[in-house]
């Protein structure tokens, strides 16, 4: 597997301006990082607020199947209500912190989406979705994903779900920094006041 770099890796630099490849990648501008992701569309990347790039592994069949169950029902609700738009895991959002994240599922209200220009919509939308979902896969750490959910909330997300199909638990993060845990996939999660009328039966993820 090869990765296309946003610069000539063999380019000679003056000693006073020499940077290692990792540092040069970390210093990419927003436009350069977007071009980097487009040039490597077979891969998935995220970028932390400090510019550090992380590679996201392709999901297995079970994770893809579960994510489809969730997104299909979320999108059906969004179309019925007309309250906003649903995005899949291939969409990167540039958060207010400068990080670029791509949640497994995301929802953005129509009002928030309409504040963006056509150019902003065509790249990494510069906003944090009001609702996000992350599905734990075999390669994910619960501790690291919990920090990621807190990052979403700190950047303006109003409701976030962290779903763990293996342990059959769900953590619900809210804008007031409260966290609740559903300890069984027999439960149904509510969209609360963020997604009025939306609910999702966790048993669908089995």
C-alpha cells in the first residue's frame, strides 16, 4: 500500500529549513490536508488539533453492517422531519479546535448547514455536528474513544453516542457534560431534544 504525499519527499531543502516528513505532514495547511485525503481516497485519515495525523483502519463486515443499520434509520428520520442532514463515516468535519474528525454517523441541522458557503460544504465542513455516533470496532480502545466523544462535546456537539456492540453497552454524552450508560442492548436510545422523535433500538446492532 502506498501513500501519496502532498510534497516531493525527495526534495532538497536548505539545512536551516530542513524538516522530517512527519513534521512536514503535521504542518500541512487545511487545503493541503484536504488534497492529501483526496489523493489517498482509499484510506481514511483524521487530524488532531495539533496537526498530528492518524490513520483509520478499514472496518470489518460486522461494523459496516451495524453502521448501515444506524445511518439508514437516522436518514429516514431526517428526511421525514426535514430538520437536517445525515453524513456517513467518509465525511470529515473541521472542528472549531482545528481537528478534522469523521464520526461513523453525524447529523447537522439545516440551520447550521445553511450558514456554510458552497466551497465550505464541498471540503471539510467547518463545524461540529450537533449529533455524532461512534461504533467501537475490535481495534478501538474504549478509553481513547471516550476522549474523542468528550472532544466532540467540547467543540459544540449536543448529543453523542459511543456504542460498544461487543460489550453491548452504550455511553450517551450530552452538552451539559453529563454521561449516562445503557448497560444492555435491550434498551432503546432517544434522540432527546436534539433529534426530536428519533429513537434507535440497540438490539439492531447484534
